[in-house]
C-alpha cells in the first residue's frame, strides 16, 4: 500500500527462519512506534521523515531502515537494522543533530532494541527486493542483481542461499548449472553487505553452497586467496571467462558453458 510517508509497502512478511551462524558481533535491530501527539507533530513527521529516511539509509552501517504510517495516522511503525553497536551509535549521533532529531524530540517513542542473529536459509519470495539492494551495495552496480534476476527467471538457480539478520538479506550465494563433460555448477554471484564483510558470512555461504552442490564440480571466478581455503584450485578449462577456479574434477582443457544469463553479466 502507499501511505502518507511517501513509501510503497508490499506487505510481504520477512522470513526469519534459518540456521544461526553464531557469528559476532550481531547486527542491532530496532522495532517500535513513533507516536504523534497532535496534528502539528504529524505534519512535522510528514515533512521531515522523507529526508531522515534517505539520510539514514545512506549511512554506511545501515542495513535496513523503514518507517511506515499505520492505519492510525498519528502512529508510525519503525523497523531498523544496523551493522553493530557502533553503527547504531553513529546513526543516533547524526540523527540527533539533524532537523528531524531537533524537531521530533517531543514525539512519543516506544522502541525495542535487540541483537539480530545472522541466519542462513534458502531464498524466499519476500527476499527479492532486499537481494537486489544487497547486490547493488556489494558490487557498486546493477549487473549482479540483474544476473540473479535473469537466472531466477530462466529457472537456472540450482541453489540461492541467503544470510539474513531479522529477515533482511545481508549475504547471498547462488549456484547455477554449468554445461560440462561431467555434472558441474557455477558459484556466482557471492555477496556480503560491505558493512558486514570480514565477519565470516562469505565463508559460511561458500561452505553451504558446496554442501548443496553435493558431488558436482563447482567452478568460481573470484579472489584465489579466498577460494583456495575451500579447496578451489586454478582450472584448466576452455571458457570465455579467464581465471576460473574449480573444486572437484573436470577433464583438463574441456569446454564449459555458463547459463545464458551470464552472457549479459
């Protein structure tokens, strides 16, 4: 639905399931309500919230920031997620010194803050907008997000694994069919939100993808130092993609072909 805050909300419930990765520090989640006392405060919220939301989403440690006007126009629901305590503190400091922070101090607030564990599961339909945003943030462009959309549209996703915090995608790995002399899969794209890199999320995603691949050979294009940890080695394969690495066995010099979606990547 469209609400007075100027945002569109599809009402899709986030999938909070999955295996807890046990990685620390956990992101910081905040849920609650902003309560306007009178029409003047509601007018202030309508005027200042769009800029506040945009500035909050632009913060490097912000993973998710949503403010929705409820059926009661005096009440706004908040859903926020930050990389860690430091990112949340930076948000509070910036917000306090902004027009929104100064002019909203007298509004009622009823918030619950908690640590949101990092979890791993297959993608769900409600993840799709968040996966687009994640891939754009991780790669600085739209190519990988479009690749994932095209793989999904073509039915070429053998596995699509999502690391999430409070239902917000913060990491992703995809497997797609690879035409080869023996059963094989391509591992791509693999992404972790920039604010959460270095916490082990990428490693957890790769291990989960390899488990999902079973006895298939897996081919990847990426940082050799990173992928060597998981048994990948330089691949001797005929492919338009130089620098491929492989885990498993394919005949030396044999031709491989990625799914058609990679042609535009």
